[in-house]
């Protein structure tokens, strides 16, 4: 019998998350005043606007950070959870990568604070002494956490390091325009994972990935702009989105990237037990998965796609690691990730950036 050569693989050994306690229901938006992009007050009632958004996205409530919490605070809490889950010494972390897009934004002050980096703040809050624990930030839109995982995979597979923590943290509620109906989509949260280099004669952990950035024609489907309220005073900029174009782009392109990652891994879609996709829009995610299975020659079943958007909203880089942690901690009803199961992570976001990772549970 030919003995298989052992190779290094990147395996997730611990997960953590922080879900803010503050629940914001759809009814909390009934007394808001919404305007369209031209500064005209919406003709539909708030109830009709809320019902329509809920129908399209599936969002019924979302979580907002406490008034005194910043994105780096949420990231720190998720990191502590992941360290406890992994059962490792924090001083043995070689890298701390924090994915975010807006830094620490204080309530009532729409300004991004990046200095020092959020990763440096998290390392400081963790009390890590080791100067060899390299901490850096990664802004990559909503796919930032998954891109951090891809970075970690390169470090770990090279043999240069042993353990990497990747965190996704965001407080989108702080940079959303309260007079824009899209503000109902955004949420706050943080998720963290610890990956370790494992020597194995069988493929395990990260098997393959695919990434693309379509910037020539699609870079500005998300942008920072002034409030929709024509009476708004001040020069603050808020997150804006062309939701219709983004929907069309994602529906067309995300399945292609996932298909590419599956082909690199040499796996048919029939072997994939779960697809953990960025929680941005319930109907969009369902349409993406149906198209993916169609182009890959498989049969889509709803149970392949665990969802949190109905109660957590869209927390950008935090959605995927939070979803993973909730499943691993047995908090997602019937969704389980059993040993040996092949799963897919995928995300789409500002840039426009798309990534996909094929992963086999250890």
C-alpha cells in the first residue's frame, strides 16, 4: 500500500461571536421619516415600506451595539469567546486579522476611527504580550472576514506560522442614514475564528478558494453619500447602496465564484452539506443558491442554507463567523456540521468583491 504524504492544512479549531443584546424590531421604524434618493418623502406609509422590505430581505429584527460599545469592543468579546472555545494560550497566536470597513464609530459622531488599527486595539484588550503576534486590519467589504481566512490559509500552509485569529466586526447602525429605508437592513455584531496548521495525509480544513473583484463597472454600487433628508445640516456621509444593481450582480456572479472554488477542490455540488453565505438579503441568497445548484447540476434544498438574517439583520463582515459559531455551539436548531462534511463559505460586498472557500470539517 502506498503511504499518503502528509501535508499542512488550515483547520478552524475554535469559534466565537458577540451578538449585541439590543433588539431593534421592524416596528421601531414606524415613526421614522424616510426620503428617496431625490429628497422626496416616500409616498407609501412606513408600514407598507417596512412590510415590503421584510418581504424582500426576510428581516424582522436586528441587533444594535450598546451606546458605549465600539466595533473593537465587539471584536474583543468575540475573540475572547473564540479563545475559550479553542482552549489555546492567546500568546501562541501568530496573527490577529480584523476585518471591518468603518473602524470604531462613536454614537452620534459619524467619523471612522482607524488609528490605532482595530486589530491593535483587540490585541491590547486581550492583554497579549507577545510582540510576534502580528495584528492588522483588512477592509474588503462584507467578504472581509472570509478574505482574512484566505490570508490565514496562505500563512498556515506555508509553514511560517501555527495559529491565526480572524475576526469580523462592524457597527453598521452607526453609519446608516436614519432617513434612508435601507437603514433597516443594517446591524451590528462580531464573529471570530482561530485557525491552526494541521498535518494530515487526507485533505481537511480549507480545500480551495476563489476570489474576484469587479471594480471597472461595479465599484460604486455601494458608496458614502449625504443624508436623504433635504433638510439635514452637516457634512456627514452615510452608507448608500444601489440595491437593485447589487442584487442582479450578485445573482449572476456569486454562483460562478462558488462553482470555481468547487472545481478547484475537485468536489461535486452533491457533496456539499451546507452553504454558509453572507446574510445580506434572504430572497437574494435563496436565488443565488438555486442558480448555483442549477449550473452545477444539483438539486437545491432549503436545509443546505442556514439563515440568521431574520433576527440578526446584515452585520457585514460579522455575519459569516457569527453564523458558523452559532451552528458550532448548537444554537441553530437542526443545523449541524458533522466531521467529514464538506461545506462552502461565500460572500459578496463592496468593491465589488466576491469570495468562496470550500472547507471539510475535521
